[in-house]
């Protein structure tokens, strides 16, 4: 019974006080972490980049996604819509119009007050088993 008590006391002492000093690998790892923490994080985005503030203590970054600073995500800004080619038809004009080739796709232009950008319409079967088909556009 005394041996069991001694063994139990020894385990408690090891857990409470630890044993030895940290290895060089552990020290090197913690120094690297501190260096990463001090240099900050930056992610490349389609429109520039995003970075954590200088006061951030922990961070991570993913290119074209964003950064996380002290647990707070900062996403990349959305890309600016590209102006639509004025020679393309308007998607609103094509929507629901007749077309002949099932699954054919054609580019079209979406125009809003915030600008214009290119989209597309697909020729689909609208309940009929044969032509004519109709354009369905992505808005």
C-alpha cells in the first residue's frame, strides 16, 4: 500500500512541477510564433490587399480570401463590377424570349444604377417537349 502511495505522490509531483527545461525546439517554435505575431498579416486580393492593424497579436491570412486579426475576420473587398460591352443585348430583353438551340448560351448585359456587368442566358425547355425554347438569364 505504501508503494502505491509513493507512486501516486511521484506522479502528482511530476505533474505539478514538470521535469527538466524546455527543449531547444520548443524555444525556437515560440520565438517563431512571436516573430509572426509582430510582423502582422497581409492577404493579396483581386483589388489590392488587406492587412491586420499593427496592434494585432495573433493573425492569419489567406490570399484572395482575407485576414483574421485577433479572431476577427477581415475579408477581401469584392471585385468591382466590370463595365459591360455595349454591343451585347440586355439580359432583361432576352429573358423569356424564344430561342432554338436547347442549352445554347449567349452573353448579355445587366445594367443597374451601380453600373453594368456581363452575365449570360441559357436556352431551356419550358414545359414543352420540342422547340421553341426560351431564354433564362442569370441576374
